[in-house]
């Protein structure tokens, strides 16, 4: 995208904050359009009532000019739903927002099929990993941890143990960090290759998770994040996933800003759930595993 410039009134809160140079006031829309002939007009006013030149926009639209909302363009370009532009009415009246019952049912079937196939194929590898965990550190092979799932219901997620026993006895619940001292040497490789996630196929077969969806978070974090980040609870409208759109689209982060960005990706997935999108996420996840670009 190449920005030609923006229009804003002198007394508007958007004055001086738009992309590119200011080309004039809102009333200059017709003149500026005739001079610059842009491919797209993006409307991004914080308050449109009484400000947006709707009559001029309507005339240009009927003349064949492409006009779009800033939030919609942001979504198309970034693959995220902007939290800054999101309003409750956007969720209530949107025909796209919310899980499609038909796709949710289809997703459950192919998630169970993939999980069963993956579990059977991975059994030899999982047996070797179990022996290595037992041989290199004390503690159980499988680590169980409470997570929040669909409709806010808590469940136990299964993972190969990658941390030392009682790693959080002193620190309590904290996000994983780079070079986390709580992780065992073997656990570092398990996480890098994402092999520690393999037992979650069992969670999928139990109906607690899907193959693709928002990553389930710990109850301690969900409570705090729901109070700080608007619309955070909306990600619990569907089953959490072993992998997800946010995981392949955004780097791992342990800040509130990263969490908010991941929520924007989760809301995009919630709005655009489809077999094709799930297939793309699975393909990208397998590619990441093969290229050994793991998570923390």
C-alpha cells in the first residue's frame, strides 16, 4: 500500500495523526480525489456522526470509487482484528463474528481424526521421549496443568514435562521467558521442536481441545488479562487449539502488548474460521517444526 495522504479538519482529533501528508479538510474530499485519483478511500474517523462527508462519499461510491472502513482494511492487511477500533456493536451486529455451528462440528470430526492418526504415528517417538525424560531428570513424564477452555471451563492440559520438578514453587505462575532457568536441558529441545505438545492429542480426543484454535491460557493469567484487556473473554467462545493463527502469525511474547496482539489474531480466527484456514495453520505449524523455529 502506498499512502497518498489524509484529510482531516483543523479541530478534529485526527488532525496531524493520519498517514502521509495532510491534503486538506474533509470538505475537500471531492477535489482531492479528482487531483490524486486514489485506488481506495479509507474512512477512519473516530467519530463519524457530523464529521464524515457522507453525501460526497456516497456519490463517489455510486460512481464506482472503492471505499472501505479503516478497521476492515487493517484486518485484510494484517490478519488481525483491531482492538482499538472494535466496538461492542461490531460484535453484536456482525454476520461474520462468532463460531459457525456447522464448521465447529466439522472441525471436531477432523480434529479427532488428525489427533488419533498423529497419536498412533507418534507413539514410538513418544516412548523414546518418555524414557529420556525419566533418565535425565526426576519427576513425572507427563505434566498436567490447569487451563481455561471453551466457555471458560477449566481442564487439564497434558504435556511432556520440560521443567524441573517444583519449578514454580518459589515464583508462582509466570510466563515462560527466553533462557528460562526452570527448563531442563532436554526440555529446551522438546520445546524447540514442539515435541512436548504431542500428549495434547489426548486432550483433542477427550474433546477439551481442537487441533487449531486459540492457545489455552492458565486460569491465573485469564483472570488478570480479562480485567485489563477488553474482549479477552471472547477467545473462549470456541475450543482452544494445539496450534493457532496467533501462534504462526506472531512471535512468542510475555508482555501485555504481545498478549493483546495475539488476541487480535484470535479474534480474526474466530471471525474467519474455516477448513481452509485450519489447513493453512496446520501446514505452517508443520513447517515451523521442520525448520526448528520453536517456541518457549
